[in-house]
C-alpha cells in the first residue's frame, strides 16, 4: 500500500512535469505575438526577434560572450537554433558576440552589408562562418525579407560602391524597418544622422526606435526625432569610455518619446500582438 502511494506520487509528479513542459512548448512556439528582445550585452547592439511561429532572427551580435548567455536567458533551455543573423556593419561591438553564438546555436542564414574588417576578431568570425558553411548574403536599399508574418525593408546602404567608398564603417551600416501587425521598428546600427535624414519620412516614422550609435551625438537631433516620432525608444549601450549615451541625446529622447529604455540598466522586451497592441517589459 505504501509503495502504491509512492508510485502514485511519482506518477502525479511526472504528469505535472509533462503538462508544464507541453504548456511551455506550446506557449513558446505558438504565441501569436512578435517578441523583440533588446538584449543587455554590454557596449554594443544585439536584438533578438522571435516570430509567432518561433523563427529567431538576431540583429547584431554584441561585443562578446554576454550575447550567447543572454540568448540562454530569453530562449527555452532546449533551443539550439537561430534561423538568421544580421551583421549591420563589421565593428566588434556588433559582430564579435556572433562567434560564441555560432558555436552555441545552429545558424541558418547570415546577412550583412558586404563590408569587412582586417582585425583578428573579424578573421575569427569569418573562419567560424566558413567552418559552418555559411556565406553572408549582402543586403542593400530596397531589399525586403519576409520571415513568417514579419516584414523587413532595408533602407541603407544604397549599394556596393557606397559601402566600398565609405570614409567611416558606421556610414554604411544597415538601416532596416521591420513591420508586424501594422506596427513598425527602425533599426539604425551606428549610422550618422545625415544618412538617416536622406531616408523618406514615410519609412522613418515608426513606433519603436533602436536609438542610433548607442546614444552618440552623431546619430540624432531634434529634427530627426521629429521625423521618426517613436512611442518607444531603446538605447543599446553598456559601460564605455565615449560618454554614451550623451546627455543632449537623452534630453531629446525624453522630450520626444513616451517610453525610453536603455540596455545598460535592463533588458527590454517589446511585444506586438496580432491586433497591433504594443507592450514593453523590462527586466
Ligand atoms: Zn556600435
């Protein structure tokens, strides 16, 4: 009788665990929302987009090992796949963290602007891509990517020549607009405001802005914020010697956006429901 009780207890626990596991899997894979995680990875950019059917798209890889561990924090423990990664420009605070991501997860596609860097770290990144049989696909203005119900439009750089002739690697970073359920995001890499201002306003105006260049003075001004008019702004920044984010930029953001988040203080998650409702959670 005592053994029966034990057996019943164990079966009950197994059942509870199974139900928990099924609910976790179902809610993770079949959440109808788009989830966008602005990860806390130190001084650099790394944003994970998860579509309603569970496709994972990582825009920039951050400066180092913290990206892979942040992915571990927001993805379920059994996750081993990132469907696509995008390198906005080859500077270490945007690509170096991809090296560990590529060693931890199976990556499906790599997108970039075609630019390279002669640093040792970029060499390791390229070697890691080669070892995994991955060839970056180059994106320019006008290219669209549709991942499940998420639509992405590339707004800069214009072409190969612009990337090749850029005086500064920041100038030719990929700027992209992402849309889902009538709501929009602007991913701005580290591009200067002059580059952003040549984009037609119909594409610049968005609900959620990834603040350009970690809140540097080069990326934003009042005029540009008046064109973008975001409800939510996120500064991807960490401990740094550049004084990012600059006080002037913080003041402009505070004046022109309803909600402001910065990843040196917390990881921000933006959720868009199929009905176009925006919710932001920071932790
Ligand atoms: Zn940067």
